[in-house]
C-alpha cells in the first residue's frame, strides 16, 4: 500500500485521471458508466424515475420530460445515470439518439437508432431485441401455462428450431390472432433475434436496411421492409404491449436545418409530438441548452402542442440542472480518484487528495459546472506540458468506435470532412480544388471531388455502398455511371463486400462503370476509415469538448503521418489514384458468412440435442404437441 505523499503525487501526475475525461460519450451511456455521484442533479434523474413509476402503475400512458442546462452541467451524465440505473429492470427498453446526420430523413434515422439501441444489452445479459422476442414467445406459449426467461429462450431456441423448422410460422399464426394489425414479417424478424446466428441479419432488416437475397430467403423475409416509416410505428406499438420504452434525444444543440428551414431541435420536437400521440406508452426525454428551448422550441408555430408533450410532466417547464456546491465537488473528485487509488494500492490522506479543502471551497464559490471542475483538476495536477486535448479526444473516439462499417452516411460524412481538409493539395497526381456535397439532383452519390489531373479537369463522383441487397447496390451504381447527368469524369464506389451473385443487374453496372467507363471500386478497410471517422467525430463534438477549429486542424496537420490522416491515409490515396480496373481482393462475402453462421448454429444444435445434458423440459420446449395444443386452443375460442 502506497502512503508516501510524494510517491502518490508523482503517480497522480503520471496517470492524470482528469485529463481528457470531462465529457460523457455515447459509449459511456451504453457501456462502462461515467463515474457517477448520485446526489448531483438527482432532482432531474428522480423526475424520470417518478414518471416511469406513473406509467408502470397505469396512471398515464405517455410522459414527456425536457432537461435544460448550459454546456458542461451534466445533461448526458444524467442520461447515463438513468440508463445504468434502469438496465437491470426488465420492463424498460432504453433508446438513445445523439447523432443526426440528415434532418430531412429523421424518421429513417430514428428507425436505425431504435434498431441499434435494441441491439444493446439489456437485462439478464441479453439484447433488448431478445427481451421483446421473449415476450412474444411467452405470449404465444402461455396456453401450456409455461413461461421462460429471456435467457432460457435464447439458450433453447436454436434446439427448438432444429426440431421444428416451421416453429416461427406457427408462432406468428398464433400471435396474429391478437396482433392482426402488425406486419407478420416484423414479428418474424424480431423472433429471429433469439437465434445468435441470425440476430445480426434480423437487426439489419429491422433497421430498414436491405438484406441480400440469400439472407432474406434463408430467414423467410422480403429483402427489405416495404414502408420503413410504418414499420417504425409498429415496432413502438409492439414494444408498448410488453415494455416501457424510454426514448432519449441528446445533443440537440448542433447546427444544421432541414430543407424547410427547421433546426435540429425543432425537427426532433416535431418527431416527439407526433410519436407522443401514437405510442401506447413510454417516456420521451430530451436534453438541450436553455437558449435552445427558449429561442427555437418555444418559437415553433405549434409551440403549445409541442411543449405540452415534451414537458408535460412538469407543467410545460423544462427541468433545469444546477451548478455544483462544495459537497458535489468533493463527491465528483473523490469518485473520479477512487478507482485509481484502489487499482494502484494507494492509501491517500483523504478521498479528494491531492486537492485541499480550502482551494475546493474557493472553487465552490465560483459556481462552476462539472466539466469546469474536472478541467480545473486536470490543469491543477499537470506536470509540465499536458497531453494535447485533441489527441486525447481522437484516442477516445478511436477506442469507442464500433459497429460502423455498414453506416454509409457516417463513412461518407467522414470522407467529406477529410477531403475538405486537403483542398489545394496534390495527391496521386490529382490536385483537389473543391468538394461538392451534396451532389445536385441526386442522393445516390455522396460527394464529388473537383480538381485537376495532368492539366485536365477531373470530377470524381464518390459513393459509399455497403448495402447488402442488390436493389440498393444497383441504384447507387446506376447513378455513378451517369457521367453526363451528374457532370462526372470518373465514378468511384467504396465498398468492403462482394456483390451478391444474385444481384446480376448490379454486377452488370459494376462492369460497365469499371471496364467501360474507367471508374473504380475502392476497397473499404476498417483500419483506413477508422481514423477518418474518429477525427470527424472530434470535429463534430468540438463545442462540447471545448476544442477550437484551429486546435483540431493543427493536430490534423501535425499528426497526419502518425495518425493516417490527410494525404497519408491510404483510402484517400486510393480514391484519388488512377483506377486499376480490378476487383479488390479480400472482400467480405456476406452470403458465405450467413451460410457459415447458420451451419455452425445447426451443428451446435445437433450436438446439443444428442447430449445427455438436455433436460426433459428442454426436450418438451416447443414440441409439436405443444404447438398443436396451442393452435387447437385458439381455434376453439
């Protein structure tokens, strides 16, 4: 146990737990929690818990709560606390939206956010989708007066499926007796999440994305949902039968407007108003600056209707967060140091060491927020020049990036940002003069690079195509071949996957683009796009991180080679280089992955079925007689 003061201080300075950790990230809302002091702004989180209690008790169906606070007061911190407090409660589903890439497609983006949120782990260490699927199965199977925990269903479902391949259709037939207004394909996709092998493909379909034909055929689904907006409403409707959705909208203070001139908070406010009237039950939680509420939300033409729904729990008034008092500061600092002391076997003189009581009391009199206190702590214990705050933010974004390779919009936005930083530079013989985004008259091409190559004007249209299904690939490739329509001299698509063998029209367009029109297929590699997304994310969150544009661009310039940015990034180089005319090597074959996953699942199920460890109850699970009895019981009603 280290107790020597000088040793402790040296260790604290060399492992500054405050430096670069002042902001709650999306990953900390879902994953490991931000160090929390429950007393800080407890009035806000308690308001949400009280609203949930009312919905649970049936006193009301829907509640709306808005939290307002200036930057750094802890809006995301409160949301993170709520998420982690409720994670073990099986009747709550947590949905969190903090990224808004295209305000004109807010419902589509919300569907993707909903599907992505439900892929996160909920109670009992299974996904929230699986919790919903388990509720559906238990409703269908209640004729035998049995119910299974979601964990049991996830464990036993593959075996039941192997015994009776028609089990999904049978369950759907039963469920449609009471849910005739729900698309049967939607029910089927949710039930497929109980199979670990099929769950990723089911979640993709539920997010409104297109599946490859072989994947859709293997799961008995259409390649894509006909109406994603209708599906969104039906998912929320279905969830409301079993769970209370807590729907959080964070990071509403960014810039940007839709085509009608409505700002981000106004677009989201309208979305909340619409869904408030439609869902069976749930909680809407929004977080924004006081000025955003006052000068944007309350200025909407239907402001009264919006406010009555966004803040109905508090009589139309938002819940304000507060600055920290002395006890809050002590709690915040000591909580941040506690794990560090434990991990390093340190016995400090007091929990807030090395900070002294007098200086913390002076700090409290300044009325600071949590971020300001943490920044003060970081500066106070630095020894010499501290770490570059942009580099710390970049490192955090890199570490927390996950599940992004199919996010075409995010990849495209990262590329657009990074190409804009190299305007004026010549890379692979192409001088980049201008980036055009969006490309006029089409939404199928993400951006256009305008420049000069060998004394001639070059205009490269770039599309990120990660879709699985042939229809989506075909539409994007078709646009890239229209050089005259969209004023292109070259078409380039970025993709990490093979084109499915059944997508013959897409394959023909690929050959036309590459073989006949001098276009290019650039392989998307995770290690090449990841730093570009990370630095773009830092730029997007620069205000909340207290970073200036100058700091960020200086970092990009200074660290380009080390961090694979600018001209040093191989993906940027490949997009600008002369087309090779070849299909990239090492592409991901999703059809093969799907077949392999389902084959492995079938083999594991067969082994399990032969094992003596399978109990008699497991053998009875979803047996034919049980289904027959269930169907017969329904028929007699």
